[in-house]
C-alpha cells in the first residue's frame, strides 16, 4: 500500500491562497507568489511543459509523479478550477473529489474523476484506484480532515518566501498535537521544499 501525503505550496505564515480566492482568481490576492517556483525557470516538466522551473525544482516536481496513483481534493478546489476543464495538468492521474453533492455536469476529457462522500470512503476509493502507488492530497480542507483522522503519512510542503497575511490556512482546523520528523529539506529557487513524516 502506498503512502498518503499532503503536497501543497504555502506561504511562510501558513496560507495556501491569498485573500478572496475565486474562479476568477484561484490563488486569491497575491497568491500567485506561492507557485512562482513552478513557472520561473528554463527546465520544463517532463509531464507537462506548461510548468517551467529551475533544474532543482523540476526534479522535486517530477520525481513523485511516477509513483502517484491518485489525487484527492475537495469540492471547493474542484469548483474554483472548474474541474481543470476536464484535463488535470498531470495527465493520467485519477482524481477523487470529496463532496456530499456531486456536480450534475462537468467537463469530461482526459481526467477521470470520482466523487465520493466522506473522508474515509474517499481514502478507501483512492487506495483502490492507486493500488500500490501513492496518494497525494492537494487541498486544505481535505488535508485538515485527513490529519484529524490520522490518515496522512507525510507532509510535502513547498514554502514560498512570502508572508501573505490573509487567505486560506493549511492548518486552520488542526487542534491536536501532531509530532513530525523532518525527512529532508531542499533549497530551491523561490521556494524551500520541506518533507515531514507524521509520527503516529
């Protein structure tokens, strides 16, 4: 069984979007600073040339994709990006959307979406899809719920050198102590990549 990890870019003060994120501005006010590391460089990702990074950031970005079997997100994330118009930037990875109300209509192109109610059912579905591969969690609300239920093995945090001051916090709902062990830290361009194991 592959590990479950949270993989997300965030500000130094803990925000994964700026204030007032919306379909028109998915990363909120000034939130683009969180993902600059994926677009300011001359090395294209081998999985999607839309992402151009420094050499070290490209290695960080590309390395886990070959082992990735499913991505989990919340309904709000799905809605804000308009379901990626049916094609997630990383082709071929099924996406589990946690929601009590599946959309009646959404774009259906290259990406397979599974709409599942409840965190435990979503994890079970993702594990069935992923098999021996890993599961990545890419939205704050789902990360918070999975952390609370002790369903996460690792945190992969990409820290942008900015203090946003407002927006959506990754750990806003974390009200319990969660011991961590630093696995590795990588100093990239416009970002520091931190990897933590959750000590159960």
